[in-house]
């Protein structure tokens, strides 16, 4: 008998340890998002493609090479020109190519910040779905406990019917409630599939993967300092950083246009192959012609360059206003989310106190009904209220957790 008892205890411990091993922590799911999410991978590839443009803009213009064979050979004093070759290379104004490269680098930095922006949003989606799943599992557990209580009440009612103390109506009402609760369990199971599917999509797991939640989910203490958050957002938030890089890109575009407004230098070389004269023999007879060239392209029509510079300045003003708008909106959201978090905590405390009081009333009414068959209406009403209060506690915890996830969506970067 002792051996059987030990085996039974070992089986329980083993099942609990297996459940603990299989449970997926929220942090592990967030890491799967970083490793597997296709949206993040797509943005990463876009970022790399922008970087490749750097090598497209920092190169000199292609050199020009020309070859000419005159059909009617021009005669020179030293002989006829038989073949003419020319080569030239243009050089933009000093710093032009570097400025173009800086434009692309700023573009790539702005694109890279998009990765952090999307990651914050994806993390929130995973957290929200995870918290919803946890709430649904707790809701199922509460409903199962209440089913057992109503089944006990059903047994008591049946006994009272047999003794003639109550009518069959009491039993039917309890059975109706049991049917409703069992139906809710099935509906919750379907709701869980939706959130599991969302998590699996975000983490790139097979669609049918079951999310094994941790046994308990502790609501962590919220560290909230609005002034610190505002300073952090203004200086480091990815959305603000992205706008700063867009302003940097605009400044580099102005530098490019300023350089484009300056002369372009060109170097070249003309070579002519000269044949020897047969009708005379002058000194250097048949000597080839070599002509080095220096070219200068002067931008005369400068209105378009100036207009582009003015356009970029207006863009920068718009982006500065955008930064203020982003910061103000985030601060407003933080205030709202903090209110939701505080309200969640207040609701938890309220429901816990109400549950404690109502439980005492339930015990009294159940004792009275068990002995005399009286007070069934009140007993049923109190039992329903206890169910609502128990669910309300977890609903309030869900509300607080979602609010905290929203706050972290703005501040945890």
C-alpha cells in the first residue's frame, strides 16, 4: 500500500514538472517574435536594401570615351588625321558625393528605427493576447468550481423535492444555470483558439500550437513617473528618433543641392592618329596630335536648386511640429493608461471585499436552505453574484495588465 502511495505522489509531481517545463513564459514568446516574426524580417531586408543605395550614389559619373574615323580625312601640315579618340571624366564639386552618401545613411537610420517601432507594437499584441488567454483560463476554472457548487445545490434541491419541502421548480432553475455554465465553457474554449492563433501568427509557430500558460500571472508593480517618461520619449523614443533622422536626411539633401549649385570640373584628353605625308617630308612628318582638356560646367539656371532648399526647410519645420505632436499624444495616452491601471487595482480591491462579505451571506443562506428549504431565491442570487465577483477580480487584473502593457508599449524601448 505504501508503494502504491509513493507511486501516486511521484506521478503527481512528474505531471506538475512536465507542465512547468512545457509552460511558455511571456518573455520566451517575445523572444520568438524577435527571432521569427516575418514583419520584422521584412523591415530588416528593407533596411539592408536602403544601405545598398550608398554604393550607388557615392560613385563618380561614368567616364566618356569616343572614337572617330573620318570618312573624309582632314589634312594637317604633318599629314591626314586617320583616327580620333577622346576621353573625359566629370568631377562634381567637393563634398557632393559625400553629401549624397549621407542622405542615404540618414534614410537607412530612419528605416532601422522602424524595426524598433514595429517591435514595440508586436510585443504589445503578444502581451495582450497572452493576458486574454490567462483570463479565459481563470474564467474556465471559476466556472468549473461554480458548476460543482450548483451541482451540490442541485442535489440538495432534489432531496428537498423528495421530502416535499420545495417544488421541482428549484431543481429546474439550478439545472438551467448548470446548462448555461457548461455552454460558457465551450464558448470560452473557442475564444482561446482566437488568441492562440494570434500568438502563433506573431511568433511564427504552427497554427495548431497550444500555448501553455504559466500557472500564475503576478501583476508587477508599475513604475510611473510622467516627467521621466516625457524626457525619455523626447530623447530616445524610436518614433522621435525616426523623425530626427528624417530631419538629418533633409539637411543632407540641402547640402547636396548647395553643391549641385556649384561648378562641375571635367578633365579630358583628345588624341588623333596622323598619317605621314607622301608628297612632302616636313619636320615631325606624321606626328600624332594629343590635346589635354579642362572643362567647367557652370550652373546658370539656379532657381530650381534654391526652390529645393526652401522645400527642405519647410519639411524640417513640419517634422519639428510632428515631434511635438507625437510627444503630446504619447503623454496623453500614458495618463489615460495610468487611470485604467489604477481603476483596475481599485476594482480588484472592491471585488475582493464584496466576495468576502457575500461568501458569508451565501454560507448562511445555504445552511438555511439545507435545513428548511427556504430562501432559495436569495441563495441563487447570491451564488450568481459570487460568480460575477470572482470573474470581476480577474477581469480587473486583465484591465490592469493591459494598461501596463500599453504603458510599456510607449516607454519600454
